[in-house]
């Protein structure tokens, strides 16, 4: 219970620092704005705000950065739900069901559940960070190249779950994504492959492809067809989730937050992986898995609580081991160093009061994220009231600006528009785009770690069956791939018996 006492003291100390509280609110607001804009990620937001923390005291500076981080991860869901434009890579999972809910006139419900789930998942992950740091850190230490490879394979197996009723087409999309992922520099040798002599293809940017597949393709589809989003969605009548809705999604939120915290604690994994894994597990545990992909509120809850659960998990190895869990915490690691603090076990020993005051500040940031998020949704929802002649060019403009902002590259805009055309064609022939995004995330991770594991084992494949965590993840991957086929066979058998 020592941690609880330190945390309560942290809240008392934070309450005496009004500047830190104001900076936390400012950080969350900046994070929400950045996260909602396509192409501008939480990592970019933290990097932008980092220079402003010079000269601040550690608690104020790090709390503001945490607010940007948390707000950025959450806000990617807003445009994903309203316009099918994932503001962040993790929101690509949310877009699958969130946008379907918007088309059904349930945008307010989807946004409210996304906000609540983000708050709950993030808060749970910070509490796990406070009370379970030593245990989770010891598990994360056991992950080497083979375990990370097995995690990536498990992630790829989720393609079977997110493909919906078009399983074969989903697998084809995933394979196509893996082919795209091979373009660029070889992860071990560093030599270019499949670049056709084009320097810009040395590294295929993932985010422009994602923006094109989801946002630009939707704009092209709107131009080609006369269909528009049902305008009753624009009113957002029910934003704050009802108690019945909370009870329905609460189990999913708890499970997904735990998954997110665990995945975040693994160096190299991130919120995007956590969101897709949480989606897969929510579908597996659901009594109505056939609703996933068609507008299932539990899918939104799973993706958002998983992605935000990853934030506390990613902070865990950074604070306890000095190893960042993802790109954003790598920037935050620099912020700690600038403040004269050395992450690692001695940080908790030498600066425990300051660390637990920071934890209190993080929990305050999530409370402010819930308040600011719910307060701003009605205003943000007005974008659905725009006529199609205004909304469609706005989507394309946001896509182009967001894509260009990543690397200041016009070539990236070309990639995005090409991906948009491909995504539009895929929509016409019922090929789901999400497996391509998942393959682009997991493919390079799987390849690099598989080859690294082979190198460490002198070319032997024994790591595939001698390391318990690796065997566990590969077994889960096999089960995840087989599960949709088994479920379909059981469903047909049940129908046959009924007839």
C-alpha cells in the first residue's frame, strides 16, 4: 500500500501547483487538436511541444507533455468515426465500426463511448503503471526478437477477424499489404529493394497509405455516388453514454485496457497494434461477432480502451528500465533527460515523490481529456451538417495537408492519392482496407525480428518451439486464424440441425 500513499501525496503536491494543472489542461487541448488532424500523430505533437518545456519544473513540463500524448491518442477517433479519416494509426481500427455507426445515425453514441473508453482505458493503464510496475517490467524484459516476431505474427492473424464476411478477400488484402511492406530498405542489410531506382521509395510512408485507403477513397466514393451520410447523425443527440451502454461495454473496456497496457510495455509495439488486438479479442468474446464491421459499439470501446491502455504500458519500460515503449515515449525519454532525470530503477528510489506527483498529473490529464472531449464533441459534430459540396473537398484538403505535413513531401501526396484510388476500387469489389493497414504495421516488425532471431540463434529455427512466450503467441495466432472457419462450420451445423 506504499504506492497508494505516495500517489495520494502526489495529488496533494499537484493541488498546490496551479500552473502545472493549467499546463495539463493546455496540453490535453493541444493533443486533441493535433490527434484529430490526419497525419499529425501524438508523437509529432509531443515533439512540437517539447521545446516549450525548457526552463519549466519537471512536474509542469512532463505533465503538459503527457496531456499532449493522451489527447493525441484519443482524438484520432473523432474524425475516424465522423468521416472515416483516422487521425492516428490506432484510429484505423476504430474507423471500421465507428463510421458504420455514423452512417446509422449513431455518431453521438459512438463518439461518447469512444471518449469514455479512452478515459477508462488510459486511467486503468496509469493505475497499473503505479501499482504493477515491477511485475510488468520483469515480463517486458523477457521479450527478445523471437517473442516480438511471434507477437507480430499474432497481430497478422487478426486479419481473419477484421475481414468480416469477406474472409478470402481480407486475406488477399493482407497479402497485398505485406507485398507493399517489402518495398524500401532491407531491415538487416540496409540495401534498397523493389524501389525501381526511386529514392522516395526507400521507405514507404505508412500514414499516407492509411489516409488514402480510408479518407481519400471515401471522398472519391462520395463524388462518384449521390449517397450522403444520414443527416440525423449530425445532431449528436446522445453523447454521454447511458448506464446501460456502460454496463454493456465495461467488460470489454477492462479486458482491452489490460491488453493495451501489456502490449504497450513491449518495446516496439504501440497503440495501433494494441487497438487491432483489442478489436480481435472483443470479437472473440462477443456473443454477436457477426455485428463487428457493421457498426458494433463494443468494437469502438475495445479499440479506444486498448489504444489508450497502451499509453501507461508504454511509459512503464521507459520509467523503470530507460527503454521507450514506442516512438512517443522515446521523445518523452528525451524530455526526462533534459530535466536532469535518469530513467531506470534509481528514478523511483531517488525521486519517488516527484514520480508519483507525475502519476497524479497523468490521472488528472485523463480526467480533463474526458471533460474536454465530451464538451467539444457537439461542436465538432457540426461538420456533418456541411453539404456534400463542402464536406468532400474538405476531406480531400485535410488528407493532402495531413499527408504533406509528415515529411514535407509532394511524393507522399502522390502515394496517398494512389492509395485512395486503390481503396475506392477495393470498396467497389468488397475488399476490406483494414488488412492492408494491419499488414503494413505488422509486416516489417515480423520480418525484422524473425531475421534478427535467426541471426541470434546462428540460423537455427529452434526459437520457434523452445521459448515459452514465442510458442504461446504462435499458438494464439494459429487459433486466431482457425477460429473464423471453425465458427462458420459450427454455425452451419447448427442451422442444419435446426432444419
